[in-house]
C-alpha cells in the first residue's frame, strides 16, 4: 500500500539540491486529484486482497457519532500542540545551527484551515483513512503476542514515506505520532476518532509548510 510513496519520498529526500534543507513541496489541485484517484485504486486493491484472505472486517468497530468526532478533535489539537512543542524545543536547545527549525507560516492553527482547496479536503479525508486503517486497523489485527512486532514495523513504514518532509518531521510523524496513536488505540473503544484526527493532521501539516534544516 505504501511502496510507491516510500520510493518517491526517499527519492525526493536524496535528490535535494541542498541536502541540509528540506521543504515540503507545494501540491497543485491537479496533483491532489491525481493522488486521490491513485490512492482510491490502491485502497480498493487492498480491500479486495483482505476480502479474499477472509479478513474479519467486523473487528473494526467503526461507528460515526458525536462522541467519536469530539474525541477526534481533542486528539488532533493535543497532538498538534505536542508537535509544536517538539519543534520549539529543537529550535531552542540546539545551538550549533546544524539543525534549525523555521515555520514559514506564523498563523494560528485555526487559520490553517482557511482557504481550503476542495481537492486537498477530499484527499485529506481519504489519506487520513488510508493511513490509519492500515497502521491501526490492519497492523494491530494480528494475535496479541505478535502485535508489538507489527507495531514496530508500522512505525518504520510511517516514518519512511514522510522523509520527503525532512528527517525531523519524519521522526515526529513516524515515531512520535505513531506511538501516541498506538497507545490510545489499544485503550479506547472509539476507533473512528483516529481516522478523523488523521485527516485533520494531514490538512494541518500541509498548511503549516514547515521548513526543516537538518
């Protein structure tokens, strides 16, 4: 489900003109729709594969209700603030200028959702579902004694296709966000909140347009 994205991400990372700087590229409306269609196809293939493997979809207790949406919003805000703290601490504690974090957009996180492009909105919804249904829905559907191995595997996969944003962002998204979602997912009954939160996080991080100096 992620092989092409991993290859593209690492290719972008290793072919930077200045390897000390990575910047999230701008995505046009056409690219958003192209990615949306491609991801729909991959998701369809994945579901067909699971169906023919007799995967038990009933174990995904996904119910859309007000409580789940509210939890998703709280989860999104909490993780967004944690990420801001993560980058703030990096910028404050590293003095040799070998690593420096700069936010190009100083607007509040609420304003990050202004001027929403329809193509980005639809892709964000699909992307949030696509990622979390794999990392939380599929990887954690194994027998409990093997779950820790698949959890570690999921962290590295999540990290690997975010490397185009720079190593610091990829570590935060892959290992920090992945670990938080895992711990909460195993303790909470409301599963749809993670899909909703994942959608909000994708939209938020795209709008922040962070620049990372490695």
